């Protein structure tokens, strides 16, 4: 029975509702799952056939330490998703990479530490000329943490928010607030190794000129949904680009593709979650079983490759 570690953090286990469904599903699929914290130094990760990142939700405060841990685990076991993907996906500069590869991404401008904030904000306001509001967020974050929605006229607040982030050595992101989210919400499409599993719809979360969120998991209104054909197509296109990306080797065990509608009614990529996304397993019957089966298949495929004779 293959042993797998489902990775959380010491302070995150109680917040991860997926694990309550995933553990029994893995057991039923013929896997031996253990829920363990990445920040528990007593764990021996080499005893697992795979180490599956699920809710290490304090990583954004300890990113270099977390990535170093991922590298050690990858040498000792099989990290899922792969280490190259985790390094790329934990910093939202990946959106610029995907945009350069032709993905319709929510328009994004990055402001780096040391840049002239006032000049950068002015450039963004010009670039997002039709946007009544802007969103400011850090490039390394999760769960809307330190994210805020600002009226475009409130230039001082926008610049102040950016300055707080860059002054702390963090890259900041500015995006237009896509007003269609107030009506249509955000669609998250969940894919496992074998393909599409299910989707959910999240109601708009950010309030106008609300306080920047300082916690990793804000309350959300979530319901199951059937994604539109164009949403399915965009998610598949994004994942095909990731699969062909020369720097991102190895199959994905899971992916969450978060989409918003633009003013033109078309879907745009908001985020591609390949490290530690909530999978909303409680909102789709059979989804935990599908994920467990995908994990089992990945492990069996890897075992078959290791057993195959090397021809000459």
C-alpha cells in the first residue's frame, strides 16, 4: 500500500476541510495517507512514496524556508506538485509569464521594491484607464491576504498600499477591478491528473475601499456550478501551456484555475493555483474519490517507469 503524506501546516489543519474527505478516499483507493505539517521538524519525509502539498498556508511568511523544505523533500521522496512548479507558482509573477505565452490574464502591473511608487501608480492608472477601481495585492500571498480594492480617485491610498508592500521588500501587483465579478462572481475549475473534476462559483469578496485583509483565509460564499464552455476551454488551454512549459517538468496532480469575466463578457485568468489550493471537495460528490484515484494512478505510473527495463 503506497504511503502518502498530505501536507498541511501546524496552524492550518483545522482550516482545511478537504482533508476530512480526502483521507478516507485515499484509504479506499488503496493508499496509506498521513496528515503531517511541513513545519514539523520531527517528520521523516523519506518514508513516503509521495508528499502531496495541501494546506501549508503559512508559507507566504516563510517562502525561502518553505522552498528549501520542498527541495529537501523532493530529493527524499516525490513532491506533488513537482518542485519546479511550486517554485514558479508561489510567486504571482507567473501571470506575466502566462500572459507572454498568449493567455488572457486579468491585466496586471508589478511594482518592485525600490521602484518609484508614485510613477508606477500613475502608469497603472493610465494603463487601466477605463477601470473605476483598482486592486492592490502582494505577489506572494494567499486567501486575499493584504489585498484591497481602491477607487481610482483615491490615488494616495493606492500608493500608500503599494508603498507598504514594497517597503517591506515585497513585490506589489495592481489590477483593474473587473466589475462583472459583482454579478457573476469568480469561477474556480478543479482539475486532477486525469482531467477536469468540478467547479465552484465564489461571490465577490473584496469590499469597496475596505481594509486590507491580513489573514490567509477570508470568509467566502461558495456554491457548485457548471462552468460555461468558454471557461472550460480557457482552463484547458492554460493547463496545456503549463504542460508544454520548458521549465515545468512532471505531471500535475492537481490544479485550480480561477477565472473572472471581463467587460467584454469573456473569461480571464485571475490565478492559477498549483501549490496549495483549496479543492472544495465538499461541493462536488465524488471529487475526493477522483483525486485519490488520480494520486494512485500517478504513483502506479511512476512505479511502472522505474520497473521498466532500459533497452539498448
